C-alpha cells in the first residue's frame, strides 16, 4: 500500500530561534525598565492590552533598531514565506512589538492581533509551572500557548499547544486566535516578546 498525506488547507506556523545576544539585550532592557518606577509606569501598556498580566512593555523604535530586532523578524518571515509559497517578501513593516511579564495565576484570554503576521518568543521561562488539580489524570497546560484555527474537523486538530522554551520564537498569521493559560506554584516570571507586522499585498494573498 502506498499513500501520502496532503494538507491543502489551513495556515502554517514557523519556529525560529532568537539569537542569544538579542535575548540578553531585551532582558537587560526590561530589567532596567522595571527598576525605574517612573519610566516603567510610562511604558507599561498592560491596562490597555488584552492580557490579565502584571506588565506589558512596548519596545521603542530606537531600541528595536539598536538590537536589530526588526531585521531578525523580517529575515525570519522572509524565510517562512519563501519556503511556504516560493515568494520573495517585498515589504515588511513592524507595527508594534512588546514584552509581557506574566506571573502566577495570570493569563491571556483568547484573542487575535492586527496586521498580517504576528509572533511570540520566550525570554524567561519558570522552572516549574505547577501541577494540575487532578494529578496524573489531565494534561498539564499550565503556562502554555495555544494557537487555534477554526473548529474540530475530521483528521484535523483545531489547536496547536506550545510549551514555552527560552529562545524559541513562533510566527503565525495575525488573525489566528490564541490564548495563554495561567500557571501555579512558582514565583518565577514567564517573559515573552511578541510583534505585529504588515507585509506586501502579493505575499499577504499567498500567506495561508
């Protein structure tokens, strides 16, 4: 018997690794920002964004240029679109990028972003996300990211669950619904960095 699996429907997701020097620079930037109460308050957009989390800091254009964050994101998206659609990305504009500081019992409800492409990567991950109430009976999704595409279909899982690992960065269409579960039993921080970007119309039409 010969057979093949064909996937003509549904969006793809790309995974890349954030260079260690960029991780260090963003973490240092946020750590220093947290120490400066006045500056921290001015750049904290947590109350305006969807997440029920301690703090969400917008990365300034000046800082993103300094660490070449936009270049890393653009090159990653270019490789993704080239590999997926054999198309050269002609335009890539970062609309916004921000860092989320999440602690025990905090979460991000189901939501989506603007632009064409979004992504999230991990800068700090707790060593222990805590246990489930029903131990050994339920899958432990504490602190995990869940990407959602449509509803349950035959031979098709509508969710993709990601366990955060420092340095891993995931790219996905901005319209894709997603959520982050809370975690327990730790005082450590779960720190992530996200972005929204727009691309040229030709690439946007081909992106699935």
